C-alpha cells in the first residue's frame, strides 16, 4: 500500500516539474538559436541627416572586426568593434568622405581591416596561391593516374601462372 502511494507521489511530483522543465529547455534553445548579430547594439546616436546615417552604416559594413572572425564592424558585439564604430561615427560627423574614412582606417589598422583588400605586390601571393596550388594538384593527380595506368597495363601482360608464383 505504501509503495502505491510513493509511486503516486513520484508521478505527481514529476508532472508538477514537467511544465517548468519544458519552459526552461525552450528558453535555453531560444538563447542558443539567437543570432550573435542581435548582440551587436550600436551605442552611437543617429547622425543628423539620413544621408550621413546611410554613409555611416555603409562604412561599418565595409570594415572587418579585428577581434571576430569574418564579421563586419556593424555586426560585431566586441568592444573593440564598438570603439571602431565610434571612430567612424566621429569621422562621418566631422564631414570626412567615405574615401577619407577608408584611408584613415587602413592607415591605422592596415589592409586586413578591409573585407575586399586591394591586390598589391605585398599580398599578391594570397591571390595567386589558390590557382597555383590547383594547377600543382592537377599535375600531381595526372601523374599518379598515368603511373597507375602503366601498372595496370604491365599487370595485364602477366599470365595467371606468373601471378600465382608457380
């Protein structure tokens, strides 16, 4: 009799916790599914004109965050990105053109800050390495296949007695 009551008590306790556990699990899943871009809140006040605000937004999407991997300054939640957004905000507010802001950022952080760095001799190997490695890979594959073809042709010339070693 006591065992029956204990089982009923356990069942009641489980059913009381089930909704709370489901809500907690749903909250964790939603937190994990939230994109990181939602965390990148721009704390800079809007610029006085829509044209300046558009220029600012375009510039923050052109530059790479130095802390995050492959994220623009506009999408990055890092504090370094927030600082760089503040610098860009101040330069646009001061009246600098897009090219002047770009030149300032490149002079300060180098070409690595650009999502589309220019092709210059200093980084030409980055642009030339993939095609060169592809050509080398094709040559190696061709030579390996040719060597295997020769081995197959040689094996076809052997008789069955020669292959069995009799």
